[in-house]
C-alpha cells in the first residue's frame, strides 16, 4: 500500500480517518472464497489487500455453525485451488478438520487479512477509474482504500435471514437462529420447533433427537431429500458424471428413481417434492436438495415430526396454517442467510437487490470497471474455486500489462509491504 495520510475529525470527536492507495486488488471477505482468490493471486505474484470484518478467517464456519457439522459433499469437491485435503482426512471432513485445512491454506500462501475492518461503502470513481472502499476498524478508525480492482468475496451467507412471524414477541420460550445453535444438549426433554427443512434444519433435528429433545420440523414448501450416497458412490459425484453426457432433466429422473428405491415415498411423511427435479430446481431457484445424513430414518419412525408452515406464535407455542396448535419450549429458525452486498456496494448495476450477480453462471464472476465477484455462483466451494481461478487470472493479466508499461516508462512506486 502507498503511505497513508491521516485526518482528525472536528474537535477530535469524529472517528480518525485516513486513506491509502492499494497496490493490487482489494478483496472483501476472508472466507474460503477470499482466501482462494488471494492464494491464486499469490501464485501470479500479484499483491492484494483483504478486508475482513471479523477477527479471523472463515467467520461463518468458525462462529456461526453447529458442532456436529460436516461437509455435505465429499472432500474432493470442496478443495480450494492448488491444495488438496490431507489424505488422512475422512471423505466428509468435520467442521474442525475443514477449519484446520483453511488455516493451513492461509499459512501456506502467507495470506494476512486485515481483520476487524467492516466495509461500509464501495464506489467506482469514473474520473480516475479507481475503486474507493471505505472500511471502519473495530477501534473506530475509518480508512478509504483505493485500487483499480475490487473483488467481492463476502459471500452469499453474510447476514442471517429471520422471517417476520406474527406473535413472536409474545412467545415465552427461547427463539434463536441456526447461526446461534451449537448443540442439542441443552434442549434435552424439550419440545423444539425447527422452522426450515434444508440441510441445516434436517441436521439440527437429528442432533436434537440424539440429545433427547423432541423436535418438530416446520415445512413451508416442497423439498427434495436425496441419500448422501447411492450405488456405492456420492450422489453429488454421480450427478456430476451423468451431467457430462445427459441433460439435467434425465439426470434428475435418475436421481429421483434411485432416491425412491432407497428412501421410499417422502410425501407420505409430509415432505412434498417440488415440481422441478433436484438439479433443475437448484439451477432455477437456488435451493439445494437435502442430502440425508440420518434425519430421514427418524422422520419415518416419528421421532422427528413434520408439521405445516407456521402461521403465528403465541405465548406457549405456535399455530400452523392447517389450523393445528402445539406447545413448544423453543423455536429455531433454520431459515438461512443472504448477501449483504447491496448495503455497501454503490450503483454498480451488476448485483441484484438481493445481492446476487445479475449475470448467470458461468459469466457472473466478472463485472464492469475492474469489479469481480467470487463465491456467488450458488455452486458451493467448487464454484467458488472456479471463480477464484478466473478472477485472479484476469486481474494478473491486467497487473502484468501495467507493470510492463510502468517499467517501460521508467515509472516506479514506493510501497509498504503489500500483504
């Protein structure tokens, strides 16, 4: 970075402000996506600066996931660019093992994010063709970082989504989001309503059951439940292989046929399947199928009870859209996350109001004016890795051209150890 210039607010009451010119791109977010971009830039010998709002890498995985979590896909589909998982890791690494991998990855590429930097604004200056990114530090200092390139890697899961439910303020029991759930141990013997039937909702119901709680899972719309493995291989792996040769509709028909053979008819137990197949539904709506890790057998046995959509909460429980009422001790919203990009990226025209690229995959990684996004393809870690490779290569090409021009003109720039 070029040397910073400080400015004190009026009378010393405003936060201290400074600005700096970044040599190389600014990367917003130090999750897997941001790390993947940084690692690939490092291999291209391009400097970078990562701004991360939390106090460490992979904040979502570190602080907002439950203890029993494992990767839902085999590790071969979850590796970041350039580094494999250790061979001794199981097929489906645990949360702790995945974090160990990420910390090793960060150290291997000497990635040093600037932690405690919350990006509050990013704008492109047409006059100078530069991005101005404002970040507030935990201590109150505000810094404007300036660069030709901006990489948005804050992810699709930056902020929790909690639906507005009538009567929530009257409910006497505990209400929490899945990001706050760590274990079912403290819910032993309690009736717990889990709102949401995605992978997290299903697995939390399983965890609650195993800890002696009585879980009820509220289902609002259709959901595809698939076995995590079929025919001796991972369901995801089989799907990826079939898609090389067959259209998505035929692959979906095959997956549903095998799933019915293995699981039976899910609709008999309150889990109606969507009209679109699992892969087509993911492509069109962004909703992933549930890969069963044990909850399905407990649903069939009645240990996990499937209930209708919640209409309202009362003092002691919930009323459902089918008219039934039940008492509960706690409510957990397994209702997912959303992007926060619209709250800080100004007038870019590249992102939708809900913080996703307007362009469809695979063309959604590059925007105008040196803007890039990584980890917004809806294809998990595999997609984030592919985005990172493309974005870093594109930035490296521009960087090398500028370096050649500068060298030819005899222009040099004094810098302070880019990260």
